[in-house]
């Protein structure tokens, strides 16, 4: 008997699913498979929260597949051994899956699998995910290609069109449980979150995007659903376009749409240059930040730096798995500039906390904020300025740092400035109820700039930045031709 396998990876949905759509074109018995991979369960980027989110997604997938006469086979182990066993039982003719722009481990796993599939005579059909190309071609107009793909009709991917394979294999029952303060996985919830955002929450999107308290509601909160593929970017783009046609466009909608474009743009860079999981984008910065200070690192990870907005952001992230973009940037800036730690010291830990961990956004963003690209503007965030601007009334700080509950909002950003009388009055004991500042950012910010600017301005860094850009940016002659309207 010959068969085919639809292998779910980071594409945990049924709708607009090319692998399901393509599988329906052959009348082969079909098996739907998800593998909890040992290499990922043990990997330092992942934590229980990710696997609990995936488990929720699988529960819904299974229900949907069952209603179409199929089962979802969930296994745990090593992909190669699992495919070898399945091949012995069911003579696999082809495997259909989405391409994955992952960490080095999944990249190596895919190379190993491709080799084995080819030796075993199994065809592996891999489909492009969210407009990211496997090989970046400077001669192509990437933005035009992306827009074109987003406008294509969504795939008809009804599993009822596939012939079920009767397998009799017992599924692995994932023991991972969701913390109720985190977002729940699943395709239906993803669609609900999108609809709710477009109908009401979007109105304050751009106004609140950088504010940690308000953005919890005003941002789309689609990131984990996008990262685990519960929804395709095309589904979101088309929903935005329908909404705009019906109710008119707005600045907020356009800003939101542009971020969906960034999603693929960042991942595209990582797809071509996955070494940046380990190395600085620009090697001119390699000599900096060699030593890890465990005391600083532990204070940062536990939200005990003495900087209320930094501590509130860390605690919110640990508890809920999400924090807005500006606070993510500030946390990395605090770690790398003010505490002068290598970004590598925080990368795994942050990935474990982000429910939406997406390697292709995570690593380029970490390096942008750490100032190791030599391409982007150096931003050293002042946590006090951020606090006064983005949480003026201290609502976010009070929610996550209850030690400061009694302190009036004008003073909550700088508790170290409280006089002894105010300390007694507001029930605040520095060093006891809340830590003293571990560094003085008014000094560390200047020191970081003094170390970084000479490198940024150096001929070496500029040359290396140019080389990096030449690998990721469209060829200038093509860009000029497009501008002149000569070609697309
Ligand atoms: C250090 C650092 C690490 C980050 N790591 C991740 C990560 O692992 N996974 C992740 O999805 N985002 C990451 N981001 C980007 C951004 O913070 C989140 O996408 C956003 O906060 C998610 O919330 P949302 O879905 O409500 O965002 P919205 O503002 O509603 O945006 C909608 C979607 O657009 C995409 N997007 C938004 N901002 C960006 C951006 N700056 N770059 C690329 N795509 C973007 C995301 O897919 C997001 O879900 C990181 C940012 C920083 C500074």
C-alpha cells in the first residue's frame, strides 16, 4: 500500500493550507502527523508554555480532522526514526509540509531528512510559508512578490477531499498544561482574535502601540497565532482589505498591515543568514561584551533591577508570555547597553518567555536592539524616560510591581528619589521592600555610547555592513528600473 503524509510543523491550521490542498490532488491514503520533537523539547529556546500552546492547537486540529473522517497522529521522538517506522508500515510515497525558517537544529534536521527521503524514494513537497522565499534572489522584487502572494485566492483545503489512512497507532498524549494567564492556542481563537481586533480594538492600535498597559488590548495579539501558523498572514491581509473596503482605511490599519509585511521581511533575512542565531550580524562588534555577570543577569531575569518599568515588563512577560514591542526593545537595550551583557546571554531565556517565539524575528531584533548590526540606528533606551512617557500614570508599574502600590504616580518612575520622610509615608523601604538600582543608567548609557560609536563609525564596520546589506537588499539597478516603471 502506498500513502502520503501531511506533516504539520509551524502551520497548525486547516484553512488556507497548501499541504492539505495539494494532498487532495492524489487519491492516496493520507495520514496527518504532528511530531513533538525531542530535540526541541530539550532545546533552550523552548519551554512548557510553547508546548502547551501547541497542544491546544492540536486538540482543535484533531476535532476538525475527525469531523472530516480523519485522525491526527501525534508522536513524540526523533523525526528520522519516526518517518523510518512509518515508511516500513505504510510505504510512504510523499510527504507534504511547509518550509520552516527555524533554528540551526531544525535546519540540520531538515537536511538530514531530505537526504533520507531521497534515498528512500519519498518525494518531499515543501511549500512556501507566508511569502518567505527559500533562497533570496536579489534580482527579484521581493515586496512585489509578497504583495502578489497575499492577494492570491486562499487554498481550498478541506481534509474531507483526502482518503483517510487507517493506522492503528496510539497517539502521544502531551502532558503540557497551559497557564491560564497565557493566550490559548487554536485556529478558531485566532480568527476570533482577528475579528475582535478589526471590529473594535484597532481604533487605538497606533496610539497605544508603545504603551505597555494599553497595548495589551490595543495591539492585535495575533503573534502566537502567526508564529505557530494557526492563521496565515494572507488570511489576515485579506481580512484587513475586506474591512478597509467596507469601513474605510485608517492610519492604524495601514500601520498594522505594514507590520505583517515586516514579519516576512525579517524572517527572509534569517532564512538566508541563520548564523545570526550565534554570531553578531556585523563581526566588527565581536570584541565587545565578552563577560557575563550572573548577578546582573539574575536581577534582570527576575525583575529585580530597581528600575520599575524594566521590572514590571519582565514580570509581565514571565507571567503572560507577552509584552509589547517597545518594552521588548527596552529590555534588550537595558541588558546589552546598561548592564553591558552580550545579547547571547539573554536570547534563550527571552525565547522561552515569548509565547510567540519566532526565530526569524527574535534574532534580528535582538541584534538591532543590541546595536551589533552596524546598519540600524543605535538606540540606548533610558528606562526612566520610557517610564514617564509610556506609563505616565504608573498603571502598568503598579500592576506588576505591587511593592510600589502606595507610591504616588509622579514618584513611581524613580523610587530612589524618595526622601526618608516619603519612604516612611509611602511604606517603601529601598533595598528591603524593593531593590536599589543595580546600575546608574545616566552613566551606563553614556558609557555604552562611548564604546559603540567608534566601532559604528569605523571603516571596518561600514564595509561589513555594506556586505551584509548587499546580501539582503534588492540589486540597485533593478530597484532603479522598478522606480522608472520599466519592470516589476
Ligand atoms: C527583542 C525583540 C524580540 C522579538 N521577538 C519576537 C518573536 O519572537 N516573535 C514575534 O512574533 N515578534 C517578536 N518581536 C516583534 C514584536 O514585538 C511582536 O511581534 C509584537 O509585540 C507581537 O504583538 P502583536 O501580535 O499584538 O503585534 P502587532 O503590533 O499587532 O503586529 C501584528 C504582527 O506583525 C508582526 N510584527 C509586529 N511587529 C513586528 C516587528 N517589529 N518585526 C517583525 N514582525 C513584527 C508580528 O507577527 C505581529 O504578530 C520582537 C521584538 C523585539 C524588540
